[in-house]
C-alpha cells in the first residue's frame, strides 16, 4: 500500500502543473440533471420504452372553398383514441387561424419598434391598424349522439368539455362545423398559408393550411401541449388517417396531402393518360397540366363546383393548394417496395425555372434523406410555388422563389429556391414523421432537417454553397447578452437570430459530430437509429442525445452541454511553443555552459518565442530513480526510450481555451522540408484544466509552422491566434488606409 501511495504522490506531482487555477465549470459532468430522467416510457438508451404510448386522431372532413368571398366552410368528424393511462374529462383543440385576429397574442414588436423608416407591414404588425376579418366561426360541436358539447375558446386553443370522461383505452367520436376567412398571406409577417392574388389575370392561388380544428397533443412529458400559437413556434400534432373531400371551382386544380381517389371525375382523358405516363417515368418529369391548359383555365372563371377526394394514412396533418393557374408536372421515384410520385404545381409566373428545377430538387431530397434515415413512405411528394417563405406539411410543401417578368433569375436566387424546395420536402422526415414538438423545440425539426438539407445540397449540387462551420462564426461572435442557447423554446428566440440559432447552429453541431468527433460511419448509423426509433412517434431532446451516445459508445455530454445549453464560443489560442532536443549523452542539467537556449536575441530565456529562429533548447534525460515510484518502473527499458528520442525534435504546445467551449484540437504541422501532417487531440485534453492545456509531441522532422483547426472544423471565432510563428495583423486604421489607397 505504501509503495502505491508513493507512486500516486509522484504521479500527482507531475500533473500538478496542469491543475486548473480558475473556477471549475463542470464542462465534462453528465447532463442527467439537464434533461428529463428516463422512465418506462422513454428509456435511458434514448429509445421508446415498453410502456410508451401516444394518442391518435382520425379525421373525416368535407370543406368548400368560396373563391368569391375568400372563405372556407367545413364540417369534420374526429375520432380520438385515448391510449394514455389517464382518464380525460376534457380535450384541447388547436385553432391556429385565430392568430390572425386583431386581439390575438402575436410577435408584433419582434422585428423592432417604431423607426423613422418603417414598412406598412411592420406598422401593421406593431399596431394592428387594420382589423382584417380573421379567425374561426365555430357553428357547432356535437358528440356522436348529436348532443352539444360545451367549448371554451382561449385565443388559438379551444377546450371541449366532455359529457362523460374519456377513459383510458377508449375512444370518442365528435363533430364540428366551422368557417373562416382566408387571409391574404402578403398582409401578415410569417404567414404560412393564405391566398396570393395575381392582378394581371385576376386569379388567385390558395395555399390552405392550419385550416381545420386539430387535436392538440397529449403526452407523457407534459400532459396537454396547449401552448398558444404565436407564429414562431409551430406545431405539435397527433398521427391519424384522413378522408377529405375538397370542393372548389370546377376549373381549379388541387394539389394535396394524400392520394387522389377520384381522378377520373376531376381530370380529363388526356390528363389521366399523362399521369399514367408519369407513373412510369423515372428519369424526367412529365407535364400533366400544360402551360396552354393553365392559360385557358385562367380565362374561364367557372361558376360550377367540383369535389376532389383524398385519403391519407398515418399523417399528422393535412394541407392542400388550389388554383386554376397551376401547371403540373410529375416524375416517379422507385423505392424498395413502392413508388412515390414527385410532383410540382406552379403558375406560369414560375416558368421556366420551376419546370426545370422543382421536381428535380424533390427527387434529390427523396434520395439523400431516405439513405440517411429511412425510405420515404408516402405515395406523393409535392412542391407548390408561392411568392414568399416556404412551409412544410405531410406530402406537400409551399416553396418560394420565382423569376422576374422576363423569366430570368440570378444564380443566388436560384440556389435559394432549390434549397427551399429541398428543405421543405425534407421536413417530411423531421417533424412530419419523426414528430418532435415544434412549438417547444424548433431546433429539433429545423436543425436536424437543415443538417440533411445541407448534406443534400453538398452531394447533389456541389457547385452551390452549403453550410459549413465557418458560416456560424459571425453569429457566435455576437453579443452574449442577446444570444440564446439552442435549448430555448421557439417563441423565446429573437426573430433576427432564430434562423442562425435553430437552423444553422444545430446543423454545424451535427456536422462537427459527423465529420470530426464521432466519424461518419458511426454517426450515420446513430442518426439513422434515432430516426427509425422515433418515426411516427414524439421524441424529446433527451431521446436524441441519449440515442447518439448509446449508438456510438461516445461520451457526448461535454459537447451537448456546451453547444446546446450555452452561448459559449470556440476560441483556441496557441499561446506558447517550445522546441527541445535531447543531448546524446548524460550531462549535468545544472551545467548551463553546455546548453543552448531557445530565445529571442536581447530577451530573457523565459520570454516566449515568436518563431523558430532561436533553435531548440537542449535538455538532458537522466535515469529515473525507480524507488520514487515504488518499483512500478522496474521493467522500463531506459535505453530504448533514449534511443527513440535521440536526435528527435520535442515540441511543447500550450493552448488556451478563450471562448469557453471545449472542443477537440486539430493541429497542422508544417515541416521545413515542405511536407505537412495533421493530428487531432480529443476534447478530453480539457478534463483536468478547462482553460489551458500543455501537450508534448515527438517529431522526426523540424517544424516550420503550426496551425490549429487548419480546415476550420470547429467554428473557431478567432483564427488569428491559432498560428505559430505569430503573424502580424493590420490594425483597423491600416485596413482603412489600405482601402482608401485602393
């Protein structure tokens, strides 16, 4: 015991130099107290537990679009299944259209207050100067026997009081009738739906979403998710089957979630033949509704109605678009056991770029996302052109991007349009199938989806810009008083930063894990494991974090804690570099006359070197007194150690963590013979000292220069302090003067 204690004392004396002298921050401590504990519903491995449950809601809906008055009227029957262990005395139903009412809670001042130059849309958002007709009129709510159910509306949520409790394991069927005025989506900031009017031909494109009262989620982590809709935080929804009848003007074309059930009643013989041809076309789109046919439809203004019938299985939402302006193309994509039809719907104003690019982009997303997670399961994947921001729904998405009146589009705008289509189609995986709570954790769908969206762009459109760690640096250099952690609820984020924080930063974090921390093969298996564990279910952040660790055997708590729960940055500074060589024979270490020192002329030997011009410091290596280590070194081959270090170069690097985020350290060694190599130190080097680490390296060649993070893998916010020899940088005045001279 005494010899072992002697060994520990000697060992501790060697490590004391790297002991942390500043406050301990616990960067490598478990995150167990930061996420919900595991239970029988959600296991410690990150998988659904044996007792996991979730509710279900099936819908039968009949709706009619009134083009003259821009309204929708509908009736729906909901069958709600209580799979929870709880008895429910009331239900919560989402009424998102109420967000457009003047008195609704909203993000009005999120874009800033009044300024001396303000758009009319911003002024409307701030003051609600115009009270647009908006929100639901609920005509009745009745149970299966026709008895009225009492309801209380609280803004975008409606509480339905049941006549008798809905017991665990039972279901209830009830009906609602409702109507609402469709809003002009150009009148509202962050409008996800509504209509777009085209004055040039007096026609309208209707993008219909959040259009029917929908069941709120009831789950094992919070009971009812009845947080109000304020536009930023999106949706939490239950899965179910849909039977939907949509009545529109006779000359309208409808694009919708689900499979069309009555194509022979709504399409002409020519259109049916083209659709049949498209089902066999796996290499290019086939036009179903031609440009000429769309132009003729624009002129007709039919007064008669026509009903389109759609069925959709196991989806969490339902949306559709309707217009007489639509051109329609489609292409088949083969999966292992089914064919999916990739389809695009667009007005003539989208030509020619939408005809050339939209369906192609859908197919690109289907291929990459399916390979990275699971095969796309649905029969259709649709992209509909709109004038502004994109929005996603099961099987269908509304996507911005449109050429000018001459049909021209800049390369940047084209890349943005294609990226939007890929992104919104990709949302079919996150959150339409891997159904996270968007209202609470926007990053769980936007971040994971953007990660695969950027991977799709990088693989399918290599000439386009795709996000890399460098892209997040300007955001992470921002004011810490303004920045929020990724683990912030959706409605709490600043509008000016939610794109960077909920889209880009999670994307970059996953890129770091895949490319630099875990490795592509192991990470890809873990990411696929998460997607398959939680498809058609409701995961929480802890389920993702635990799965990534469980499926990779990698401790990621340090990364999750820093990247997701803080606003700290990566800023590694190469503070000091020392160069040594060993004498080839024993020399008294106190004999200074037989040593050369690595120093800058005229400075003391303790001054840090600024380059390698002073040469190495010569040091001696003596035999280790074995008795100091209690006999543990009795088998150490001292001559072999001496042989291995003889004539070699020893470099000691001191690296400081200035930004706060611990990360692996990648070092590029550039040698005097023109060669170079890269090696990576794991993040564990910061365990004993979270602020500074010193590491020693043995090199055969002489080093000319050293760079940290040479390939910009870790979003270092200040690359100027990553190099040795130090490089002089121009002052702001010098930079300004040079610009003036140029």
